[in-house]
C-alpha cells in the first residue's frame, strides 16, 4: 500500500531477497514466493555472490571477535594466516567531491523488471501458459504470491485444480509471507470438509462456503489466539513470533480453477484485483472485473460497516476505517482486539501503536475489519481465447482494468506477429519528468511500448511510464523509503486460457 493510502510501519534496516527467477519447462506442483528454485544463470550468480558475501561476513565476525575478546588461546579452526586484519581506509583515497551510486541504465531497468519474472507452461488443455513478476518498493517487499496445482478435491483421480494468488502486506511483510504457506492447506481442508456425502462433486455454493470458512478460520487462528498466547507458558520469544504476524496485515486474492468445469473461482479480501480479458467476435478485448475492491471507499463496504457500528459516525472517513484503507484483511489485530488486550500487547509485547488514539478518538472496541472474502465464480469462455490478470494494488494504482486488458491484448498481437520490431511511442519528447506530489507513476496510452517477452513485465513497465524511458528510470532510481511515495510493491500474474476443443 502506498504511504498516502495506508499507515506507514516502522522502517527496517535490512534488505531481504525473497524471490527467484524460475524458468522450468513444465508446471511446478506448487510454487510460492518463498519456494521457487533458481534455475537461470543469473540465479546461480546471485547465489554464488550471496554465499561469498556470507563467508566474508563470517570471517570478519571471527576476526573482530578475536581482537575484542582476550583469552589464552585462539580457536583451533582459525589461524593467524586467516586473519583479514584491520580494513585499510587509504583505499578510499583523498577527495573533496562526492561520488554517487550510478543511476540505472536502460539495460539495468530491463534487468530489474525481469529479475523476478517467470513463465510456465499450463500443464493441461485449458491453461496454455502463465507469466508473473514482482517489483519491490518496500525493503523487504511486502507483497507475496503463490501459483501451482493441488489434487482435485472432488476426485483425486481427476485432473488437478490450479491456483494463483497474490498477497499485499502492510505494516510489515510477515503476514503476506505466512499466507504463502498456510492459506492453501486451510483451503484444501475446508474443501474436503465441504464435500457432499451423497455426491462426489462440489457445487459452486460448496466451494464458496469452503473459501469463506478457510479465510476466516485462518484469521481467527492468527488473531483470536493472542490472549491465549500471552497467558500461556510459552517462552517470550515464541509468544513474540506468534504475535508479530497478527500485528501485520495483508490483503489476499486467491483464484481456483477447475479445468473440467472451466469454473474459475475468485476469493478476495482487500483491494487486490482479478480481471478477465476476453476476445470478442470482432477481435476486440473486453475486460470484466472478477473481484471487488474491498476498501473504505466502496459504498457497499461503507454501508456494511456503518450498520455494524451505528454509534460510531466517524468509523469510515476519507475512504478509511479508522485510518486503514482496506475493509477486509488478514491480521491487523489492532483493528480487531479489545482495548484492554491491545494495551497489554503494547505495554508488554511491543504491540503497534496503531491506530492512533490521539487521531481517532472515537475508536472503541471493534472488530472493525474482517477476513471473510467476497467470492465469485466465472466460467472460462469456450468460444474465444481469454486470459486472467491478477495483481496487487501496486499495478492498479497505475492503470485501470480496461487498460491492463488492452495492454495484454497488444502484447498478444505483437507475439502473433513474431515479436518483430519493438513497439515504441512516436516521440521521445514527453516534457519534463515529474515524480512527487505533482506526479506519480501512471500508464499513459501515448507512452505505450511493447518490448518485453514476459507479459507481466510488459504491464509493470507500462505502469511505470512505458516508452518514456526517463520516467521509468526515474521511478526505479528512487529506492526505499523514498520510492514508497511514487510507487508501491507490484506483483502481477497473467494466465492464458485456450478455447474449448473444436472452437
């Protein structure tokens, strides 16, 4: 979430790389942000560099420790020849000028946009291929994602179901990261429990109920367990580990595809979005939203919350629920716990000071947010090609659903022509580059470019400025925390569907 849209969390001083760049030939059984394997040469180089850096850091630690800690004997594993010695700062030279870190070149921009991109064959008749990428603004990135398959919940002998999900964390990365490992097991258990006794087939209603149950059960396990956690005999560190995920929050968008029925079910908690692009008979691409943004700006959500808290007239103000933009989230315990529990957590367990009591004086007990998702089911079109775009709000801050579908359509046509000449704007003169209060990253049709092999990267590039290279370079020059004021973490997945056989 952008800083102007959501509350800032305490800055972190470490950068954690949580992604990789897989290029497998066939679909992985199940992949998440945390479990992708590096298979490209770039991934090998990064791993080698990280290993070398870790070794150097360890050596420096041993060396400094031996100098600081007196003792009769050194460790048998460390010899005098291995002592790196005191760093020689003469190597920095003499100067009265500042040398800055180089700005990204056009080649560096392309590399950064593709650093975490992936593309996989669908592994079946319905899904031809899908693509994905992620571009961080936070450090570490607060977005996360999953994609893969799991056994058909109605009949394990039938074709596997496919799933794609994106998670937009806020107030930390801990919960979005947790969802990549915990949400699918909860969903699979709920689907198994929802299976009718007489019939082996799950109805749309069964699937909807299962998803709502899985989301709310997982959130209850995270949030409602807080009091039992602090009253338990667990060590303090274990209590803190269990609480930190509930201090953070995350929006979640999960899609389930049954290849046999062609049913695509979408469960949405928060403001990530799923959009279906469908090619019509006249060759045009039409966009259909498969999810609803659940925020304090949504009239239906405003009405629901005000009806739930009729004696709190300011509960929803300026598009926020006591300062929080999304109205449905995982975690965010400080918007769900009682006042007494929150104070205990703040006093004794480093609980967040959000929402501010000074700023939101009318805040009472809540819970003001829920993890129950809005669920829809759509049948994938049989007569014409179609595709799914699912992304965190970092992409939707830069373009509309219709613009995203139009951009994917242009990419498809470019690929059909054999990826010939790159499509670039007719001019390079776009005027002064402005990024700040007066201008943020935004897709503009006159700046459209088509040049990336990965369609998810294609969407991200155009959302940052497209063919306006100075705008894109400028957007990527700003690093955390400055980048947060002009762009959010962006995670995108694009899935292509084939028409039914014979169409």
